[in-house]
C-alpha cells in the first residue's frame, strides 16, 4: 500500500497534470482471458469516464472505491477473504483425511451446500483431482497475507498471523509456486504443538 501512496504523492508533487489511477484486479488467468475480472478502481472521479471503456473490456465488474490507493486497500481485504476461504477448504480436507474420509466425499457432501462458494467448490474438485498447478501461487497469496498483516499493524489479526505461519512452512518446503490449495498437503503433516 505504501507504494501506491508514494506514487500518488510523487505525481501530485512533480506532475500535477498526470492522473494516477489504482486498479488492481480480482481473478486469475482464466477469468482474465474471458474478460471476467473484478476491478477495484480508485483515483480522480474525472478519470472514470475516460477509463470505463477499458475497464469494461477487461472486467465484468468495476468497483470505484475512492481516492488513489483505495483500490489496493480493497484488494488486500479481498485477498484476506480469499485466504480464509482457502483455509476453510484446506483445513476441512486435512481433517477429513485425518478422520478417514476422502476429499471426494467432502466434495459430494459440501459441494452444493450454501456455505461453500463456487470458488471453494472448484478448489475442492482440484484437490480431489490432485491438481495443484498455480491459479494463484501460494507464494503470491502469502505475500498478500503479509501485506494485510503489516497494514493492520500491532498484531491485530492473530488468526491471520497463524495462517501466515502455516503457509510459510509450505513455502519453505518448496511449494510456493503451486496453487495456494497445496497447503492441504502440509496441514495434514503438521503435528500439534505440545
């Protein structure tokens, strides 16, 4: 977040004739190829009509969230939500395996349930298929978790910090280039603390 704030401040001071927009996206390669990204746009209101044709072509939805930098802040919130959604899938699959249940059984039972998002159901299917190729690499997801922890400050999100520690172990095992669902493999291997 500090990066976009510095760029906006620099442009304001050095190039007041330049409008700085902040427009991170939510979605992986496949939604991008289909023009189905969600765009978190922020910047001067007068820029909106000029960039709307571009954002309409790139995404299915553009959310304008205020001054430059607000888009990046919302992206951190989005990716924190995603981290916890992934953790729900990974921890549940790890528990199921520990209890002698297959991922397929979990998918059959929970796949259409109202508590399971379509994203989580798709991730469950990929785990059941043993498919961990990166849609969102674990190392990139972990970077966003660390950024969220830094932005929150003062240890205010201890559960997210625990998640970061768990994911860091998976990255340290060389799994950072795989999809963030790969933590399913490492959660089941971890021993309880004494």
